[in-house]
C-alpha cells in the first residue's frame, strides 16, 4: 500500500513538473521567447513540482511516524477498565503485543474475547488510518498542484521561489546532523534517567559488582542484579591499554620510517597495505581473534607453563591493536610531515644524524599531533565493539591480569540488548547508561585530541 | 673574552681522537637502530596482515566446495503425484537410493547410522529438482546431494578420523608417573605399581570379604602415588578391573586383611595404549561408529563422491546445517540496507555539504553544525545502534530486524564521511569556474548546481563509495536493531521484513558450534572482503580516471 502511494506521489510530482512547464511554455509562445517572462520554463515546472511533492511527502512521513503510537493509545483507551486497571506497564505492553499478534493472524492458544475484539478494532483502525492517509495525501498533492500552477504568470519569479525552496531543503538537511546528536543525547539521557530511578547512580559509578541478570522467578538468588560498573570500566581500560601497547610502537615507528627513511617506492607499496588494515571490518578482526590469535596464545602459554584463557584480554586487546596500527601511523605521518623542512635542515646543519634529528627535533615538534592521534586511537579502542564481543569475556571480573577474561562497556551493551527489548527493567536500561558513559568518554577524548592537534598545528602555519 | 673561550674550546676539541670516533660511531649506531626499529615495525604490521589473510583464506577456501554423493534415484510414479510433486515422501526415496549402495547393511540402528552420511537437506534438494523437472518422473536420475557436515569436513581433511584421547595435562601426569618408575609392562599390558592397605574397616561385618569396598582401597592406594597433588579425576588412570583383581587376590589369601601389600593395578585402556604404543587415540566423537568410515570409503572407492564448487554458498538461505547454509539472505539484506543508506545519505550529505561550503553564512549556528558533524564521525558505532533501538524501534514503532531501519542507522553513520568528502571535492573546484559562471549572469545556485557540483561529482562519488564500503562492514548497530534474525528461506525479502546482513551473518555463524561453520564463516568473510575490495577499486578508478587536477 505504502509503496503504491509513494509511486503515485512520484507520478503526480512528475506530472506537476510537466503541468508547470507546459503553462510556462504557453506564456513563451504567447509573448515570444526571452521577452517578458522572468524565469525559464523549467523553473516554473520545478516550482509546481516542489509544491505538489514536498508537503505531501512530509505528510506521509509524519503520518507513518505517528500512526502507530496514536492507534496504540486508542487501543489502550478502548480496553475495558476492569481488564487493565491492575496491570503495570510491562503487563500492559504484553497485552498490547498479544493483541497485535492476534491482529496479524498469529493466534496461539485461545485468546479471550477482549483480546479478539481489540484485535478486530486494531485491524479496522489501521485500515481506516491507511485509507485516510492515502486520501489526504493524494488530495493535498492535487490541491497543491493546482494552486501552485494557478500562481504561474509571465512575471512570476519562479526561479527565486525554487531557489529559496532549495535553500530551505539544504538547511533542513544540514540540521539532520544536529538532530542526530540531539537524538542520541536525549534517548541516552532519557533511558539513563529511568535506569537511575531504579538503580542508584552511586552503585553504578562506584560499585564493584556487575551482575546484571534479572530474576526469572521471585525467589532467585540473583534477584535484584548488581549494577556496579567499575569492573566493566576496568576491563575496557585494560583492553584499550593492551591495544595501545601494540599499536603505538608499531604505528609510530612505521610512520617514522616511512616519512624519514623509506624510498618513494617502498612508501607507495607499504602505505596502501597499511590502509587495508584500516578498511577491514571489525567483525573480521573479531573472528581472526577467535580463529587464530586466541588459540595461538593459549598454546604459547601452555608451552611456557601457564594458562591463558581462550577469551583473554590479551587476545582481544592485541587484535584491536592491529586494527589501530594504521590509525596511529597515518596520524603520526601527518604530524611528522607538518614539521617544516627548515627545522630538519637546521638540525642537519648542526651536524646531527638523521636519527638524532628525528628523536631530538622532529618528535618533540610533532608530539602534540602524535598525542592527538593516540588519544583518537584510545577513543576508537574504548568504543570498538565487535572485536571484544567476539573475543573478550562476558563475565565482569575485577582483574588487571591480561591472561584472564575481562568484559568491556561495549560487550555489555550488546549482550544486554541482543534479543531483549522490553524497556521496563534495569537490565536493558543499564545498556543505555553504559552507552551514555561511552558517548561522553569518546566525545571528551575527541574534543581534547582535536584541540591539541589544532592548537599546535597553528604554530607552523 | 668570548672569542678567547671559543678559541680555546676549538683548540681542545680533537675530532680524530679515539673518544670522538667512538662517539660518532655510537651516534650512527643509534641512527641505524632507529631505522631497524622502523623496519621491524613495518615488517610486523605486514606480517600480521599476511597472517590475517592467510588464516582466513586457509580456513575459508574449503567452504567454496561441498562434498556431494551421487545418488541414482528412481522417481517412482507410484509415489510421486504428477499433480502435486512437492508432497511425495522424498526422504524415503533418497534413503532408498542411498541404501541400494549398501545391500549388506541391515537392521534399524545400522541403517540409522548409514543415513547420517547424508545431509538433512538431501530430501529438499531432490524435491526441488522434481518440482522443476516433472517430466523426469518415472525415470532414474543421477543427482548430486550433499553429505552431512562431519563427512564434508572429513573428505576435505579438516577433521581427523582419530583424535588424541588424552588431554595435555593428563599426558604430563602420565609422564611424571613414568619418571617415578611406577608404570611397567607385565604380560603385555600396562600396570601401575602401588601399595594398597587392605583396610579392615572397609570389610563390613555382614557379607565379609565378598562385600568389602575394594574400590575405595584402590583409590586410597592411588592417592599415595600423587601425595598432595591428588585430584579425583586422576582415578581414571586405573582400569575399572583393578578393584576386581584386588578382590580376587584377597579372596585367595584372606590373611592379607589388615596388611599393606604391593600390587600391580592394571591401567585404563587409553593409558595402556599410551604406555605400549606411545600414543592413545580414539574415534573422533563426531562420528558414531567405525562402520561409517568404511561406508564412506567404499563410496569414495566407487567414485560416487565429488567435491564441486558450491554455488549454494551464494544462493542458499541460512540454515542450521553448515553444509546447506548460504549467504542469499545476508546478501539481499545487506543490499537493501545499503540501498536505503545510499538513498538517504547521498542526497542529504550532498545538500549539507553544498550548503555549508557554498551558501552558509559564517555564524554560530553553522559552526555548531560543523563541530557536530566532526563529532558524529567519532561516535562509536554501537551508540548509533542504541539510537536506532530507542528512537526508530521504540519511539516510532518501526519493525525490528528490518533492512529499512538498518539502512537508516547506517545512513546516519555514513553522513559525516560523505559530507567531508563532498566538501573536499567542492573546495577543489577552482574559484575561476564560479567567477566565470557568475560573470555570464548565473545565479549563485545556478553556479553551484550547473557548474561546481558536476565538476565535484567524481570526488563526491569516491567518498560515497568509501562511506558505503564502511557501512557494509558495520556490525554492532545492526545487531542492536536485531538485524541478525535467523531467516531460513529467501522468499520473504523486503524493506520491512526481518533480515540478516553480511557482517551479522558472519557474527552468527562464528557463534555456531558446528565445525563446518568455521569454514563457512571464513568464506563469508572472504565474500565480504571481496565486495569491499571491489567497491574500493571502483573508488580508486573513479578518482584516477574522472577526477581533474586543476
């Protein structure tokens, strides 16, 4: 139904273009070309098409966004009071989804009469809403088409109108970036507030025990779940630290060699190869960690006589380090290249070797850029998800031992939310609180990194 | 004064002295060391890249072929209704045809083991063949049907027939006992020498020697071998017959009760083999009997086993059975999600970039927008997944697991890439173009739309393709909005239908316990990497062929 409506809208919009075009051409034929009309015929067409198409399309989008919630509210309001007065939010949601699934025709067992009647109402309301949408959208399109067409005249400034419509469209598009950020912040904040209404922030930020299971039965031992996220933060930092210990030396020394020592031919080969490492999806790295790195480490550990867990922090962090190598090397590369040639020449002029020039002159001069790069890589490391989901642990252990499994913020977000979307228990809401912490941490790291890079780059420009 | 000081310093510095030469040498050594570190770093990175690709190719290449067995099936017209060919009992037909190869297999349990060689999907493959070729009903057709996963793996030499029966720490324990001289061979079988105390307290008053707990006495004796390192699991080293032997010994000489005697306890079979033959192996537990090996070998000898290229990897839907699982659902889901992503992010990204680069006044709002875009590029992908879950699924009630929602989330993530690329491309168009267009009377928008944007298009397309390639590999946000649904058929493909994407398929296969999914996962990764390489090559081509240097 929707696709036909959109198709009809598209056809009408094209028709509107040609209607405008034809009318404008008729002026041109009447008055002679380039005489008295203001805009080219195409702009008249575009003007009519814009008025016919855009408002109707917006109406469709708004309708689709709000039809579901509105019908849901109507549905809940229509249920008999005695049926729902004793239900809490979760049970009410369950009832609504039962009604919906009955409405779709998936009847399991014997639903009671209230549900059957409600499902029938639900279906008929949805049908009414859909037809109302079609009718209102199409009539809006046709009315807009004729009104806009009737505005056309030889002196009508169609081009200016179209250009201002385009400008508005462009501004709207550039606001989407802001809307996305606002959306992220509000949804995270809203769910986090709900989480903190159930679990104390003190426990979340300073607690040492992370066991987010919720009770299946009331008498279960782990009934409440524990939400002290310190072990999760520690695990995240441990894995990020291991990753940086792999990536920083390899990335930095590669960048030094490539910018200062390597021949152009070598650079032309090695740089794209390093970029490949950056282009590999993280799920591939995760599988690589499980398939190759973790077993290899375990065997190596056995050889040395100590045990390394199959999902140790070392394997996950090490593979994450591989992923970050090109990140650090290209940012260090930029920083080293940004050091002016005069500093190098001055150092050589004093008789320094190439190595001394690099360690005593170039590195100190490029240090802010390199530090910025490292901070950006750290922010990548703590936000990285798939490698740790596949290769790190799920149990939050408070340990700094890299051979033990640890868990991270992103692992917890994914494990808490996979397959479970009831938003009324602290278990799922905890994922949003962790998400907020992650968002703020990466944001702060990025702002610091970009500030450092920008501030010190100015010195040489 | 300073002149004199400089003079005297110059005079005292002897560049050719031993010390100076050593210093110069040391300085150049430091330089070479730095170079060496650089080469070592690059070498490590390249080696890691090589290991990554070799291990994926090594594991994945096997999944591009499937081991199949040729069946000669008589499509019995009494069993298959020409009107309703889909409803016949194909399991019976397939099994009958397979059974015909082994006339000497009898009995239900043996037959059941025999049929384990065939894949569970064989019935459906034959059914689909018959439905497509109804004219073949009544004839005998030769069809290749896949064998089940363990035999597929066996034929490809990925899993062995025999595996080590004992774990590493058991072998270490065994070696330690051997060192102590506890183990020896008596009458062609391995025994462990130990002392056993025939404990009178373990001989009950009722029943006497017959009912005594010899098992506990043996275990006590064993304990003396290991002292404080003892663990219950070590008891498996001694054969179950040990207690019986001890019983017989005590029965023959009741005076032993209350004494500590030296005995030779027989070793359990695996340890016996280890002592006598130097290795202990057992049948791979994936196979239920040695007969299965014999049957499979005889099929192979008769030339009935083939290992052709498997198009099913691309055209089958997902399955719980690795030999049947294919990527069609994942490929279509990824395609739809990328399509939505492209349709949203391409126009919105270009519009944003054009506005910010060409039209926007420099004020606080545009500054905020720019900072925002830079920050969005750095937000972890899983946070976009949270946004999609909370906003699109929960607030707007959009369908879960749908490519439409996946594409919308990916579009938000791809936007910054496209915007940055578009702005760079717009910046690269020289101002002379704009000035010339303005000079002949074009409006500012006409300048941009008719001249600047077309010239910047190659750069924009390059950036868009790279952004889409990134989106193709994104996994975490798709997991959160549920785009890892198990879809065992490819009939319901649509923007709002539950779907799988290529990276989430990789994730869920990687999680599957069956051995065959390891190579399936690697193969899926190779397919994903293939698409990424293709997209990047297109981007490189566009950049080199179409982009103009001004």
